[in-house]
C-alpha cells in the first residue's frame, strides 16, 4: 500500500474532516460521550485504530479503490467491516453451544473481501509493535494469518465436510481461545442479572444507578411499541414460549464505549423460559450506526437491500455467523433503525494483555485467520440472503489461486505501511484533542 505522505497539519485537517462526516451529528448531540470515547482512543495507537474505521476506509479508498484479487464477485462479499484483533470472543449460539468466533457486527456490509484482511493485518502490526516485536516477527505473524486464511478458504471451497472445519468450541479450541471459552462457561445468567437488577415486591426489576436512566411515560411507551415491532422480525424458531416476551421493566442507557458513543439505547427485562427469577433475560435496543465502509461502496443495489441500519446489522450478522443469537432482531424508534439483541452473560472478549510469547501469538493469529475464512464462507448463496447469490469461498479461492505468491506479501506490505500510518495519526489525534482543536468538544 502506498500511504499518502502529508505533513502533520494537513493530516490533522484531513482527520478532522473525516471525523466530522462520521461523528458530527452524534458528537453535537452528546459531546460528553465523545470526550469519553476520545480519551479511550488517546490511550494507545491500537485504541485509536479501533475507533477510526472511518479513517481507515477513507485512506484505503483514496490509495486503492480497487486492487489485486478483486473482481465482480470478490468485491461483493459480506464482510465484517471492523475486523481487528480484538473483535473476537465467545457467544452462546442458538443451539446452546459456546463458540469462539468473530463478534461485533455493527460495521458489517457487502464489500471487497480483502478489506477485512487488510484491517486485521494492520491491527496485528499495531499489537506486535506494542509488544516490542521486530518488523521481521510482525511479517511472520501476518504471513501466518494469510496462510491460515488461505488454507481454510481452500478447504471449504473444495467441499470439506463440517467436521473437517469445526468451529472453535470447548472441544476443539486451544490456548487463549480455550481460556476465553472456559471463562465464558464459568459465567452465569444469575451473575449478569445480579449485576443489573434487584428483587422488589417478589419480582425482578432493574436496579437504579449503574448507568441506567429512568424513562418518562412517553418514552417508555415508544420503547414498548418498538419492542412489539421487533418481535415480528424474530425467526419462528425463537418464538417458542409466549411468556418469554412479557416485559418486566425498561430503562434507558447511553453508550459511552469506543464504538457506541452518543448512541441512545435501552435495556428491557423479559420473563425467562420459566417462572424462576434466575431465568429472566435482558435484551438491548440500540440505535444502529451507518457503517464506515458503506460510504465507499457505490452499488445502489446494496443500499436498497436494507430497510435501515438496524435491518442491515441483523441481516449481516445472521449471514456471517452460523446459529446467531436467537434474540437478534431489528425495529424502529423515532424514525431510526435499531439493533436488538440479548445482553449475553456468556460474552468474553479475547484478552491480548497476557499473550506475549511470539509462538503463542502466532498460534492465536492462525486461529483467527481460520475464523475469518469461515466467516467469509458462511455468507453466500447457501446462507439464505439473496444479496450475495454465489459461493463466496469458491470465488475467493479462485481469485487467490490466480496469484498465490502475491497474497501474503500484499497483506504484509499493507500491515507495515498502515501500522506506521496509524501510529503517526494517533499522535496527531492526541495533539488535536488535548489542544482543543476538535470542533464541538
């Protein structure tokens, strides 16, 4: 990748312009939330990179709007959209199995498959740099990721059976992936409920404080109306016990994380699968955001496929994730698309803080390469989504086969170049932020 070389002042203005497009309206509505978001981003180059998918795709589009391995089909693959090394973790699927896989599908869209790979490769470079790995070691890690991705895509394209490419579960995962799954297994629904709720008058209710906001009658009515609309988007397999959709309580929340700053959200407490109070379920309704990658895809057919951003997020996750959360659905509130899903008690993110040995890092990166390939292969003509009406794994396999030798070097070169760009941008961002140069803050 050839990264445009700009002086600090010009690059600072460019960053501010991209931020204004991506965050401007939300920042104006809730500057306090963005002060929290930006302080988290200021902590490290990787935290900055996590919070700036908008800048990444701006740079990628400017440097190479097309590229190797991309044709009419491989440019139209369902991608994660924000695939970095920390967007992996555990979830319990609709069959009751604990799975380690890609998570957080807020940025998912239909776009070139290499964009996911490049975003992940650059994140490896940033993590490697933070752990004081040499450029040669970082190169080897990206090559390991590329090789694992290539191997898994080819296996699936060649018709490998499901038991030959199993998901990462308690039976198949190793190392830090297995540690995350075991941590998830030790968690309980009761533990989650105990942290968010209390028993009042023999019934469970949300506890005050802890970031919850009591709703006025009008807002509560709107949220419950949106909940009714959400129920219509659930698959038949989720509608197993009518009592499970009885609302016990509703509270407001406001996102202050790196990815959710300024987005209004609500938690709803529902009756569980039995009368026992420890089986109650918490779901959230969150305003879905415009994915950064969509600003750089001009295909009107893709835009027209989605009712709104909530619908896009859910359809994307169902396409990319086998046996997705049975509570996953969408609705509308105040004219904006909303994502609805369970606040899962079994979600554990991959923790990189103690993964320091180069061999262990390489093993994890290889597993994440396999997980990426499995995700890309899931969303195709067999996923039930008509937007991508062909076998993605076969299209990707054929594209890589046309130039096997160039595949890994493409990702290696990008990782080093954009890793350096992100580290420089992080310093520029910190200076802009601390000197009060971000409008609205």
